[in-house]
C-alpha cells in the first residue's frame, strides 16, 4: 500500500503505474489522478500538443511510415488468416442454412432443378432466395421456385429484406 500524492488515499500498488525511479517502484500519483491530470493538461494545451504531434510527425515522417509499413507486413498473415476463417465460417453457416431450409419432401427432380439453376449462374451473379432464408419473421425455403439469379450487387444490397 502507498499514499497517492494527488488524492492522498492509501491504495494498493496496483493502483499506481510502474515507475523505475519512484518509491516502491511506482509513480507518486495513482492511475486515476494521473489520468485526470493528463486530461486536464490536454484540454488546456490542446493546440500546443497537436502542434507538437504534427511537428514530430513531419520530422520523423520517413521513420514513422517505415514502421507502419513494417507493422502491416508483420501482421499480413494474421489478417489473411482471419479473413479466411471469417469466410469459412460464413460458408459453413450458409450451408447449414441451406440444409435446414431444404424440405425433406423435395423430389429428386426438384433437387435437380436447384442444381441446374446454380449451374446456370455466371461469375458476376448470385443465386438469390426470393423469400429470404433468414428474413424478418419469415423463413423462405431452399427450393427452385424460391430462387432467382440476380446480378451480384443487387443481391448484396437487398440484404435480408423483401
Ligand atoms: Zn490519487
């Protein structure tokens, strides 16, 4: 425990930021007081501080840009993996939704019609459910009479609305 020189409260050391040269290895003021002080200081000197930041950026532009570029390169794989995982999840959810929206009483011929429709679809087109599978209060079926081929952008803008 230690007294804060700002609010004079006796607080756990975890309430203070670490400071190598401070007594007990922590700062004089508690985190709360420091944050209040920093906010006040920012509000009173906003223009000066922003100018300082701008000057710092101008003087270290190349260095900063290089660091940003390296950060992007370092995290590229991470972002790629995250996107791939998101897409896989999305596809899995979509498959599950199609499966649960496909009635068990559908005939073989009717299933063929669905497949034919997907086969007819061009690269810039989407197969759209006229009544959405996951609509607002309604659930369409994954059956050929509820399917239409749309240009990709139209399907995307439609969302799950009718
Ligand atoms: Zn304090």
